[in-house]
């Protein structure tokens, strides 16, 4: 075997509550549930989160199927809007408690390590309407209460927790680039929200460590990281990449792993008059509640150049003031998503973590390829023959392997996603799973990549 991975390597896959469960029996709505209710046309084919992949009803068979393709670990998230009845007091909804109990117990029985995430873009709409959601430090407190409740309920069996999935996407989606409700464009609020999300993560970590719920328990965060690649090595492009890196990656990465913001970032935001409101006690809290491990999502590289077109300041301060994105000529792309395919970044990420982030233990918490119209690749038995996905996974694992060989402390690889799931505005347009989903009948069938993954997992390499 050419590529052998470290002992106990995680071969798994990730999904989230809002993208897989469906809204069955949920007593509250998240911002996505609500957005779909008021504007279904914002979603591909007008398909919303109501049924999703039916995981709420079919979790038993689904988890068994995941186990059958060799997954030794699985990440999902607890929906705040399912578990909690009263957000202020964190009083629970019994049906929600039981559902997550059943999911976690079954994972443990099957021998699949559950990794439980606490927030995957699914802010309760009520908390947005009452308090402005993540703009509010009261919501930060409520999140810490919710987190504590999760640790109390499931911490005896769950050893790996993550506080947030891709917090920068909340900032971008809700406050900068208009792809999460309420679709605002407000740079100053965006920066406050980024700060509050860091604070919420640190408060949840503090709760976790106070409770000692499990002697082997560990807590981390999932970040979508990619080094910002400059167009050229010119001073201006390098500076643009440096700033993009601070705003898109380091704003969460440095804070989570090193317990502090990059100095250049806070100076720049102060100079621009968009620095967040903070207290000295909060800064101490961030310093004292660093993560135990990191989950890294990687899909596409970030390529930037210095700003060439004049920045349009009619909407006030925005990070785009400092850089523009750049398309590398001749890049490989996945045309269905228009995302560049650049597996080399896996190695760069591994080395960056090794050299600049204390070689903290980390795993690839998402990587994957969303493809439209996969039924055209089906064979006569209904199996999707997704050789492109096998190729994609193989190449990313090869570069990851090189990073591990050179000492990066990576302990696993999770594909997005085990079973085709609902993708926000894109709904079911692009499919990512190792297992395909026929939406009308909710029939699930293992793809060729599922069989490939099983073999790789069983051999701990390929
Ligand atoms: C990540 C999210 C996932 C998932 C994935 C695929 O950013 O953590 O929730 O959706 O991207 O992207 P998309 O759904 O936009 O195709």
C-alpha cells in the first residue's frame, strides 16, 4: 500500500442537524426554516429543510448504512431549535432530548465515534428577532447555556465536541455577502458578530471544562481554512493576501488556537473605526479557553490580488476594501459549483498548522465534491459510478498524507457527506454523499465512492 495513515485514523463523514433531519417535531424554527417559510423561491427548486434527508425518522437505518461503508466516526450537530424549549432558561424539549440520545447511543453501539457540533448556521429565528442574533452578547450567554445542557445530557458518551461549524460563513452569509437570512450588508456589525462568535465558543469551552463530563472529553471548533494565495509575489498582492488571511482565516483560527487576535487585524479595524466592543474580562476569557483540537473544512483555495477596481464605499466599510478575489488562469474547476479544485492546499494547511499553530491535533472535518445530476452516472443497478469523487478524495488524501509524513498532527479525514443532504440555498442541487438519496422516495443507495471509502477505511490507506 502506498498511502498508509496513522494508527486510529478517523475515516468518517459529516453532516449537520438542519441539513439531514428534517423539521419533524421541532418546536422552533431556525433562520433557514423561517426564510424558507417566507420565501421558498430563494431555494433551488423551492426545496426547503422540512424533510431534508429524513434522518429524524430514518436515523437507525442511516447509521447502519454508514457503518456498512466502513465509517469509524461521524459528525452531526444538535439543533438548538430541536433540543431547547425555552432559550432563556435552556429548558429542554423531551422529544429532542430523546432523539439525540438515540442517535448518540446508536453511534456508540455501532462503534462509530460521534463528533457532536453545537452550531451549524442554525440560529433560532426568535433570537434574531428579539436580540439581533449574534450581534448580541445576551445571545452569547444563551448559547453557553445551551452548550452546557448538551454536555450535561450527552457528555458521558460524547468525547469529541465542536462549538461552531465555519463561524466565518455566518459573518459572510448574514452580514456581508447575502446568502443567509437576514442578508444584510454591514461591515461593522459583521466584525462585532465575528467577535461575539469567538466569545460564544470560548464560553462554551469554559462550561465544558468546568463540568468534567468525561475524563477523555475534548472540545474544538470547525473552521473552513485555506491559506490565501496571492496572485503574484509583488508587495501589493502579498499584502492583499495577508489581510485576506487575517479576515477570512486568522480572525477565528488565531483566537481559537492561540487565544488572541492577530495584532495587524485589530490595528486595522481600529484605524477603520470598525473594531468590536470588548471588555478586558472577555479578552482573558478568550486567552484561557483555547481549543483542544481543530476541525478543518477544505473545499477550494482562496486566491486574491490587490484591489484594482475602485472600492465602492456606498455601503460603508467592507473587508473587500483591501483585496479582490482572483481566478487563476488554467485552474481546474468543479463546474457544478464553480469551485477551483486544488488538492495541494491540503499540504499547505497541514504545514501551516504544524508551524504556526503549535502543531495542534486536527482533522479534516469536511472535504468533498458537490455534483449536479448524478443520476446520469447511474449504472443499471442504480449505483452512482462517481469516479470523479474517488479521484477528488484520493488526490486530497495524497497531499494530506504528505503533510502527515512531514509531522503535521492530523488524526482523521471526514468527507462531506455520508448521505446526500440539503445544502442551504442550493437545496439538493449538488450532491456530495457517499450514499445517494432519491428525494421523492427517500431511497438511499451506496455509490461507487462508498465502496471505495470502505476499502480505504478498512486498510487504513490505499
Ligand atoms: C460547508 C458547510 C456545509 C455544506 C458544504 C457544502 O461550507 O459546512 O454545511 O453545505 O459547505 O457546500 P454547499 O452546501 O454550499 O454546496
